[in-house]
C-alpha cells in the first residue's frame, strides 16, 4: 500500500491547484535571498519545481530535489529546462560548498529533525552563501473548519491528529517566527533575518475542495476510507 505521507498520488492536483499560487511566495523568497544572475541555487523540497523555475527566471542556475517521484515526474514534464534529483534533505547528494544559495519553500515544518536537515543544507552552501526558507503561519478559517468538521464525522480526531503530526512534525512549532529564528541560529547560521508576509489566494469551490486532498489530513483520510468512502 502506498505510504499516505507521500505526495506521489496527489502530484497532478498539487500542480494544478497549488503550484500557481506558490510561485508568489517563492519569488519573494528568492528576492529576500538576493539571488543574482549566475548564482548556483538548490531548491530543497522542490515539489513540482515552482521555486527552482523561479530561480532560473532570475538568471540563476538551479537544481530541485524532492523525495517524491510523483512530484518530480510532473516537474520534469512541466519545467523541462530545470534539472531535478530524487533525494532527501538529510542526505543531499552534492559536495560541500556546491551552491551559492539554498532555498526551501514551505518545507521546514516537514523536517523531523530540523537541526540535522539544516546541517546538510549548510554543508552544501558555500562560505558566505545564503540559506532562505519559508514557513506557514496560517490561521484558522471558516472553510477549513467546515472541512475538518466533515472529516471528524467519519474519522476520529484522536486518530487523525497524531498521524498528521507524524507527517508534518513541526507545523505548529514553526508557525512562530521566534521558533524559526531560534532553530536557524542553533543550526549555526550567524546572521538570521526573518520577514512576515501575507498572501491572499482565491479558489473556485471545486479547486478548493480538490486542493484539500493534497494536504496531510486529506491524504490520510483518503487512505483510511478507501476510494468509495472518500468519494462519498
């Protein structure tokens, strides 16, 4: 059985619903990292390659890595000019000091051991280079609350919440700006700067509902219920 924590089965949905929206924070992250023409950039947790493509658009050379082969298949198809590699953040297949900039767009919360993962990100970054990361600081909203009420009617909350925490172990922690800053300093970064940013994304009803399937709760519940139960 496919591991529900993998994004393999939802890669097409991710590309259609979420990738067009994630390009905006990806570009802002690249701007903050001051990526210039000719810079060597590594995009960790690239998904379908949105941030890596944005780096190339800025004149950099970029490589995207992700553990999900399903996501990478879409990345190769949608962004054929960008090289992609199947790899884990805690074991990057690159030599020391390979990149000028390492970015990770909404990936930090997925690291089970952030300090270990950041160590390898720093290892492949040249002296004087930069590491740029973004993290969700989302607040509850009426639409997501309505979705969760439906979910908890069919799968108990006490079953869902620990499972989702296993897939995104540091989501709650890294919603806090001070926790992000502290973690980066503990990993050995000497100069840490954070900036809050707000984004408003509009969805059709169908896209919003489809997009919920991509996130950890949706993936877990779909596997628990099976295809017939999920459709119902």
